[in-house]
C-alpha cells in the first residue's frame, strides 16, 4: 500500500479558495492514478476529481470550472485547487492512489465553508 498524507484543509468564507495537497510515499508515483474524493456527514464518499498517470483529468459536475486537480511527479504530490467555495463543498476530503491492485486512501482533511 501507498501512504498518502493530505493537508491544506481548513475554514474559509464562501467564495474563497483553498489548495489541498496529498503527498505519496511512493517512488513510482508517476504511474498512479490519483483522485480526490469527499464525504459530508451522513452522505456517501463521492469523486471530486481524478487525474490519470498520463495527466487526463475528470471532474464531478458540481465542481467543474471551480476546482482544478494537478500533479507534480517530482514531488510525489497531487493538488486540488478549490475556488469559489460554496456551502455545498464542506466535507472531509480524501486522497486516493490507484495502480493495478493497489488502492490506497489518505486519512482525510476537513474543509469547512462559512457563509
């Protein structure tokens, strides 16, 4: 398994921005598909954004145009830039790394949006 450590969560006003980071303990990081998921209280964990090993991205409809996923393979890090945060965005955000049979999750980072 790959160890994933998220950071960057916190409290932000509606309309504000945050950037989440996820560092992987994996020297073959560039071969992994990486994703950000979120889970609000009482709800299921849903995909927010995903980036393949080749750099292709896909987003949940609710965040298109506001969130951007990117990766820095030299730093074994995936980012989630979140702009125009709104009251639908608060959740615990989790990082996920996938390659073949390897499927690893981070511990999550809390994002809170104040109105």
